[in-house]
């Protein structure tokens, strides 16, 4: 058994000890004496080998760390994000003004509602948004004020109804003010309020589109949360 006089590490194997000592001695040696080419070669070989081993090990550890298949993202959200407003109040807070109505009329029901949602989402602080989507899960996840859970298409449909109701209110207020229920704008809003045929497909398309636009890598999301600021 050999003990390194610099770092007190103990080696059973003489070759291992020699390799360690060569490098440890340089690290601890204050005077700049010339090394032999033989020593240098041994050191470089050892460093290259160490580096290869470490790179392998880091890759292995990273793959372990990045494996979010084992992380329950909904559970993670429930444990870590629970002091924001609910998705329901988020939708209730959506204000429809002239600009938003124009956006919906110009783009039609499906794209109009997608654009409306994306506009509101882009204004909201990411940490405060009660809606999440991850690459690893192919659905939207919402916060109801108490828990995060998967949002079904049926649930989503109810929120779209809320928006359509808001449009109805906007139209009625506008028509009453103008005293004209037959204006172009009124009729156009009317078409969208009723959603037209194939509502189920349209709702699915809106759902999918919002999912695709806001989805992020779950593993990045979780790793970022561990960053110490
Ligand atoms: Zn040592």
C-alpha cells in the first residue's frame, strides 16, 4: 500500500499510485523544475483517459437527470405552483374590446379564438399563467385554483362558450348603443357567436393549436425550477 504524501490518498495498486503521484506531485510542487518527456507523456495520457471517463460519466448522469418520463409533471406542478389565479378567473378576466372583436371577425371562429388566446397568453407573465403544456404530454394542463389537472376537450369547450357569451354581450351593448341590430359588424359577430357547423372539430383544432403553441420541454421546465437565483 502506498500513501500520497501530498493528499494522503491511499493506493493498493502500485501503477495507480504512480500515475496519481505524478500528477499530484506537479499540482503540489511549487518550484518549476523541468519534467522529462516520459513523465509528460504519462501525464498527458492519464489526463486524456480521465477526461474520456469523466465525459462518459457526465453523459450518463445527464441522461438520468433529463429523464422526465419518471417525473410526474402534474404532480410537480401541484407541489410547486399553487399561488396563482385559476384558469376560470383567467378566462373571466378576458376583456373583449373593439380590437379583440376585430381580431376574431377577421380570422373567423377557429383562428380568431386561437389568436385571441395567444394574445392574452403573451401578455401574461409565464409564472402566473394557469395553463401549461409539455412536449412529454399531449394535452393542456390547467390550474383550477386548487389543483393542476389535464384539461379535457369538453372542459375547454365550456371556456369557449364563456368567450362566445362575452361576444354576445359585446354585440348587444354595441347594438343597443347604435340602435341597430342589423349592422354588418353585428351580423358578423353573430355568425361567430354561433360558431357554425362542426363545432366539435373546431374546438379540437383550437385546443391542439394552443397546445402546440405553448408547449415546452418538461425537463427544461423542471430543471429551471431548480436553478438558484
Ligand atoms: Zn496525491
